[in-house]
C-alpha cells in the first residue's frame, strides 16, 4: 500500500489566483510525477522528478511549475489560474523495492471559475 | 502510432464471465508491464505487474505477456459488477525509467 498524500482534495478558485497543490510521500521514493486527467479522458504526464533538485517537463505542456527541494515533497504551482486549468491533478511516486511501480495519490480536483 | 495502445471500449461482459483486456506496445525493448484499475472519479490503483513472458495469476486476475508479439493482456475471471472500471495498461520502456500509460479500456460488467 502506497503512502502518498495530496492536498487539497477539492479546490474552487477564481481566475487569476495563485494556487499550490501539495504532494507528499512517506516511502522515500526518489521518483515523483504529476499527471493531469480530465473526467473520462486519458492520463497526461505534465511534470516528473528523479530526485532532489531534479525536475523535467512531461509530455503535455503545462503552465504549472514544480519544485523538489525535499525527497518527500513535490508541490505543483499555478501562478495565475484560468478556467482551462480545471482538471484533476494526480501526484504519483515510484522507487523502493519494486523499483518502477508507480503509486498514485488520491488526486486534487481543481475548478477555476 | 501511440507507444501504448488499448481499445477504448466500452467492453461489456456478463457477470460471471471472463473479461479480456488487451494492450500493445511499440518499444520492443520494454521491460516492465503494469495493469491499473481506475474507478470513475478516483485515482488509478495497481492491480498487478509482469516482467517475464507467460502468465502471472493473482486471485481472479491473470496477466499475460508476449514480448515477441508485443502485447500484454489482463484476464478477469468470474467478473463482478464491482470490476466495472477503466483499466490502464502501463509500460516501462527500454530507454529510461519513464512509464507510459495507455488511454485505458472502459469495462462494464452487466448483471
């Protein structure tokens, strides 16, 4: 069972606001990921990190940014939210004994009005 | 061509029957293969993984891998309504640690 936590789970925010979605894992995994998924649609990788101070953009272009200052923490920030950012954001991590198996957090549902 | 391809479905199977989900991948050097289940509005959860050619069984689930043909499948025996979900195939390619997800197959178990 994976221990990966996301906050907030649900957020409704006005256009132009800055938001940070928090993600923490307690498994000591070196790799962490952010995926974006609209309801009923496929997963899109938007950011990933292979360790502290390492971040890369994913396959889907995103206006969000990430940081990885601590192994366990991988926050995602939107400087100025827009309605097009409305989506579910899923944080995930992998590492440890099973190496490459990805475990997901419960997700953060963002609605920008 | 997508790196990991799945039939989007929906796949409708009667309760108690075997559901068969298929996935093909393009990177011949891929090493690790995963099946995830995702209920509507929830995050994906790992069902099982497979690394070697052949079958791997876990309860009602069997993963089958054929590297020569570049496909991996998931069989669900004695299908239950609670199995109704989207099933995601994921593949770790040969080049790096990045795992590629398919777009998922929606499975519906009808009573």
